[in-house]
């Protein structure tokens, strides 16, 4: 491994904090600026940004009264940002800049002493803030702020994460005491004194009124720019090539760039899995790409390596179940020269959309909706009575959320109720203790009092909620991948790509009579027609079932000396009984995922953090300047 200078992280592995330009912020900075920390300073010499990052993941400029920094993947150059900084007269202009730039990034701006910090609308780039020594400080990771503040795990918030699934907005709150998450659609503004802050909306979902023709062109352009943003600084990139439409689209777009492409195919173990067949068809049309086919039997199963996970994570994630599978092939791709690995993750979320749009369409376009709903019933085996009940349910979001409380211990709701409603109703399972149950119910009732959906239309709400659920996993997978030696990127989750897809009329995005029609149209002329003809995808259900059986000893060990049980949140005895009976009905429906996620996360914390107090590294007396930002004129 190539040695790195102190403070220089691998691409994708960095982190940062942001400080206001005031003398009081210096005390907070001393808690967060540790040996090797990189620092960008204000003209006053006080720290502005501090953390660890790779040079190719930051562009920062300063003007006389202002400064702008973009952290992450963004093709904007220093000259463009310099012009924006010199022209900036109001911090809202930073939001306008973020809305037109491709990529996935944080944007930090200051003007006349005031600060603005924002992430991505997808939720992949998060912003958190806390008051340290009387000063508001922001960061891209909640655990950084908890460490500086000396706070620990908020066990009530941790209990809420035992829900399956966790409904909006309960997953937005950090599981650390004393910190606050900024909603992805908002920016954080910190006052000049550093003692006050507020949030302001910078992003709203587009109106879903574009024609499929316009939408396909816009999606193709946005996805092409998203892929090029990743390949512009790489000589060689690798791409997942599962044979599915999403990964195939990304691979062919990457092949149109100057970068050398390594196409990576991981066949499933199920003999009925046709991924390899379709991947080979695609590879036939990629003569300049290296096609690597991995041994299916050598790939890890679901639940592999749960006891060995030690990645830094600022919240529990069900992504730990698939961590070994996600990371397994990355070292081999890196050894072949790949500098970044592109995935098709997110295509399912933006190329398709929620059937819940038909709840409204039934009222505005009944003939169209009835025909489509009959098709969905046949496609997904929705019972007529359950379908009718879901369509007749017109409760507002807060009332629906409050109504979930009484059914937390009921059997799983029919699939159609989640598909056509505000989301899948959450459930608790019999290993969750009565004390945890009471905490969770109170949290749901409080949230329901003023809960607002992510959009008035339940279809758009579901689309945004599912996108953010996935990026919550992906933001941690990305850090895991970078730590393993090869950064990952998922172009489908760039804000511009999401906007292009969501802007198309929902009836033209989701229909029982065509598979991902918007993406199929967008990729005509890019992806060969034979590859666009696939109408299904693999589910990897055999890998999950086999994982339960083969790793039951690890699952049993997970509940020995359980951290969740020590906190009184779960009954470890019931969980041990499940571990020795992997064929128990219901386990294949992922009902263990949220509980395993919380247990594994607690085990990754330092002993001090796990017992209720996060620890900070020893501070140094003051910041070292970073040469990445030029001095003001």
C-alpha cells in the first residue's frame, strides 16, 4: 500500500468539520483538530474546515469576503468556484450553485462571517451539527461531534432503530446524544457569532410532469455526466456488470469515456440465476473492456463476517449483512488497476417508482389507473380485498404514522398496503423487550404529532423515502469500500440524476406492462438493444437462505454477551433460539436485519463509547494551515 501523508485520506474515506469564524470556536476546534488533521483557514487565521481528505476530493477557493469549498465528487474547477465566490452577495447563491452542479458532494460557503453547509438531496452526503463550548459546529459524521462533546449513545434512539422498517422521520435523528441531523433537503446556516443556527430549504422534488421523451433525454444526459464525473480523474475504472439494466447502463456509459473499463460479474449461486448469461451478452459489445467473472462459490454469503466488522460507523446499518459480499471483489479489482468502482445501485429506486402514485391517479385518471392496477395485482399477486382497502385508505401521513403504533406486534402487513400506502407499516418482534417496546411506541406517537411526509403525493413520498433509506446504507458502504482500498460510486444517486427521473410523469415510469421503461428509453443508442430486452432481475434469495444456515454459529455467538441485551433492549435467549433454527418461518423476510444492525454497530464502538461515553483523540495546540486554499487577494 502506498504510504500517505498525515491527514490525507484515501478517496472516499475522509471526513470534515466546519467552524464559524469567531474566537469562541477555537475551544471546539482543539477538540477536533488532532495530529495529522488538515485545516483550511479563514483570512483571520482561524480554522474554517478541518479533517482528513484526499486532494482530488476537495476544491476550495477564497475571495476577499467569502469562500467556497466543494467536498466529494464534483467536476467544478477552481476557476468556476472562484468566480462564484467573488460574485456572491448572499449565501442563498451557494444553494443555487449546488442545484446546477453534477456529482455528489458537500458544499460549504462563508460570506461576511456567516456559514452555510449543505449535503446532497439524496441523503448520501449528510450534515450534522452540535453546540460545543457554546459554539455551533457542523460535520459530515455524527460520531465526530459526539466524540468532541464527550457524549454517548442515545439508547432511546437506538431502540427506535429496532423497528423494521424505520418510518420517516424517525431514522433522521442521530443515535448519539447532543447532535442534530440536517434534513437532506435543507442547508445549515450558522450565524457570525457562532452561537446560533437555522436551517433553510435548498431542494424540493421536481414536479412529475415531464413527458417520457423529454425525461429519457434528460436522464441520459444526467447519468452520462454522473459517470463522467467519476472517470475524469481515473485512468482505469471498474464497473459492476450483473447483466441487469442498471449496472449495464453504467458500464456502457463508462466505456464511452477515455478511462479503461474492467467489467466485473459475480454470478449468483442459484442455477436459475440468469445474470451471467446477460452479462456475457453485454460484454460481447464491449471489446475494449476487460471482463472479469468471479467464482460464484467463492463469493461470501449474506451474514458472512458479522463478528469481525470493525469499520467506523456513525449509525447502525443493515448494510452489515452484505458487507462481506460488497467488499469481497474490490481488492482484486484494485490489483487490476481500478481507481474507482462504479455500481448500478440506485437504478431500482429512480428508474422505477412507487406504485403508490396510483392511489392519486385512481382519483384523477380512473380508467388509466384501474387498468394498471389490474396489471399490478396480477404481477405482484395482490389480493383484491387488501388492494381495495389500501386504495380506500386516505389518511394523512401523521394519522397513518400514529395508526402504526397499535399494530407493532401484529403479523407483517400485506405487501400491497405498503406498495399503495405511505410505506410498509413497521413491526417489532418478540425478542424486543417490553421496556424497549414502550420507548419505541412513545417515539412513534411524538413523531406522529407533527410528522409531515417528504412530499404531499404518497408516491413521491415513497420514492424519496426509499432513496434515503438506501443512501443511508450506501454512505457507510462507501466508507467501508474506501477503507478496503477501492472507493465505490453509485451515479444513479446523484441529485441531478434523481431529479431527471422524478420529473417524469409517474404513469410513464411505473407500469405493470413494461420493465423500467424510462431507463430503457434513455439508454437506447448507448446500450445494445439485445441488452435492453431483459425483463427480470436476480434476487439472490438462495445466498440469503444459505447464509442463515452456514453462519448460524456466528449468529449464535452474536447474542452471547449481547450489547443490546445488556441495555435491556432485546431478549438474547429468544435470539439464540432463532439462531439454532435458521429455517424458522419469517427469517427469510429479513426480520432480523435491524436487530443485527444495532448489535454489530454497538460492538464496533470503543469500550468507552459502548458504555455511554465517546472518547476524543488527544488534541494538538492549534491547527496547521493547508496549502489547498490560496491566500485572499
